C-alpha cells in the first residue's frame, strides 16, 4: 500500500476478509508469511515455524532499512528465528462492526483512552479527545455514556477513539454493517473526510463504500486474490462473477471472433464467442490499431452481443457484433466514421437477421469479458420488429432487489418492476426476448 492510500477488500462470506484484518492487527497468528508496515516487520514466519512465540532475539532489524521490527522478536532471514510484533507495538488500530466502547467511561474519556494508554499527559490526551471528537462532529456528545448514544453516534465515538491513537494503519471491518440505512450516508461522508491522506484498509460488502472511500480495491475468494486495481476500473470491468454481482453488472465471457473490413485485407475482430457458441456484440473501451479491432462478442451458445467503442481511434471504423455460444448474436454500437475508408460490418443470425457490432482493440481469439448494466436491458414482445441488441433467453430465477425484481436468465439478468413481472408471467423456464442498447455493452480483455 502507498502511504495515505485507502484499500477496500471485497469478497463473499468465508473468503478470508476478517482473517486478513486479524493478521494485520496481530489478533490472528499466521502459519507462515510476511508483512511489513513502514519498514517495520509485523510478522515474518517461514513455512513450518513453531506455533508458539519461542526463539526470539532482542531488537531485530531489517537488513537494509535498519528499522525496528519489535523489541524481543527476530529479524527476517535469521536461521531458526522468526519475527512477530505483538499487537500493541504495531501502530495498527482495528475498528470493528460494533463500537465496543467502554461502558463506564464517557465519550470523551473513551477517546482519551488511546493517548493516555500510550503515556500522554492528561492535558495532551484531553486536547486529542477534543480534536477527534470535533473531527467526527461529536463534540456535543462528549459527556454522554455509551448507553446514551445511538448506533450511529457510538460508531462516531469509536472512530474518534481509533484515530486518537494516531495509528499508522487503520483497519475498518464493515464499519456501517450494524447501522440503520438512513444513518449510513452521513457516516460515509464523514469517513471519506477523515480517511483522506490516511492509510487504511476497509472490509465491506457494500460496493458504494468501496466507490466512495477506497482508492484501490482487492477482491478475494477462498483466501486468494481474484481481482485488484483502482476501484472504478475493477468494478466497471469485472473479471469474475462475484465482482460483477457486486457492481450489479451482467458479465459475459467469450472469445473475440475475426472478420474482415470491407475493402481491406486487414483482419479485424468483430465478435466475442461464448463457450456455448452464442455471440454478443460489444463496445470497446479503448481505440486500437486499424489492423486489429473487435466489433462484437460471441457467446458460448452462438449468440452475439453488440458493443460500443470508448474513444475515437484511427480513421477506419468497423461495426460488428458478438456471437453467443448458442449461435445467437447481439449488436454493438460503432465509432463515428472519420474517413471514406470507414465501413459497417454485421453478423448474420441463423434466422437471417443482422446485428451490428463496434470495433475494439482486442485481437481475434482473445479471451474477453462483456459488461452490460441491467438498466440497459428491457423485455421486447414478438410484435416488436427485430433490432440490434436483441437476444432470446430463458428465465432461470427471480429474486427481490429492493423495490424491483431481478429476473435471471440463462445469459443475462434484468431488474424489473413487480407489476411487469406479473403482467408478463415471468416464471422460471419462461422464454423471453431481451434487448439492450449496444452502446452500453463494453468488451475488454480478461487476464
């Protein structure tokens, strides 16, 4: 982590998120591994190290940096030795889901506890308490005891207490999970202010927390990192189903399909093929070379989905489609034509219809993902004319989604009003036709 960076950790239940925070805070002792904070070793345990705290050295140091590891613990690389910094010497503070305030102390005394426990004078601790209570907009609560505080107020005091210890690393374990929905926006805004330029790791299930608070996001599952990068990049272009679900995006994966631009011999990709043979037209996030552009995504069942390009690139613009694994195709939007050489290409469906696709910078044969927001989808009737972006699907499941119903099909999901679901008799195994705006479907390479 960079100094002053906030990292959000996302993952399903049981992925290891809270265990990660416990490792950093020193509440969980790993069987092996290494962690360094600002040059100081938090732990450095080789595989097969003994489980107890035996075999320590005095004042071990990093070979190059010369920074203190921890009094009474060993240096990394020492034969038969291991480094382990106890929690109280790490400069790491963990803020749990529950406020866990001392019930016999006032809010002010709770906040002053950190500085006092580190040896600060009464006056210095009181000044720190005033500062951090003001920082979280809780000075008016200073003389209240925890039993007199609401959940949101108690969490503010707990945050002030954590910050008053001046931690080098602040850990937040779903800090808003126990709060009422109407309280969260205010606390989220406050957290955004106090976390500015502060090094922090936040575990959350709420994608809004990640978008508002984090500079970078890490997605973990089964104890392994599945995705990592700038928050918006990871959530807008998910590479795994869990991240896509968090971001409320349809994620379709497939293979870029090659075609040729009219009047040219340069092979271009105009579709992504899914494992079932269907094709989907996709939108490009980047403009690439004229000789290798993607215009569509083919799904495993043969269907194709169209995609729109993100930026205007070379003068030659080609429109294509995405073929699904079952043979169906979905259209994508094209870049604006910039010269006479620009042509429009299309993918022909089994029933003779053609769906347009937009070029992208993906080479033929590349493994790609297509992200489509459910808001870009709607159900069309048989009476409506064929149009780009239409795909036949089978309803698999229905689930509540706030005031809407999420209708999951064999390929995509769409969020609909309950009245629409009832009027159209959308039950499992029902066959429907979906249509999406090709410009909303974005194709991108997968790792």
